[in-house]
C-alpha cells in the first residue's frame, strides 16, 4: 500500500525563499496530500491554500491537477472570525 506524504510547506517555502527563488504556487506530485481551503477549481486544476487564516499568499498555494481526490472535512473559523470549508486533497497518479 502506498503511503501518502503530507506536504511540509513551511520548510519547503523557507528553502525556496532563502535560495532567492520564488514561484506563484507549488505543484503537487503523486501522493502529495494537503488540507486547506479551495481557492479555485477549474480546467482540471484545483488551487488549495493550506493556510487560509494567514491571508492570501500566492507562494503557499498548492496546484493539484487531474486526477486528484478531494474530500470535504469541516467548516473552520479563523481567529479573525472568517469561516471557510476545509478540504483534504490528494494528488493521484
């Protein structure tokens, strides 16, 4: 059985920004799994913000592409009172 990997975004973002390289979004690879708020879902892509309470930060958005598996988790509330629906998304092969 294949084990899914949970994206370690803070460490990855640190490496990308500390090396002087930035990008608009992270591209999910087969087996990657992340929870967060769906920013947009269209044309075979799903953009997921794993830190929705931290504001809109394009560098932290993960780009999942078909095929992917999306599961609703629950509604969550940020400390500032904003609510959002949390999803779990796994990149399929």
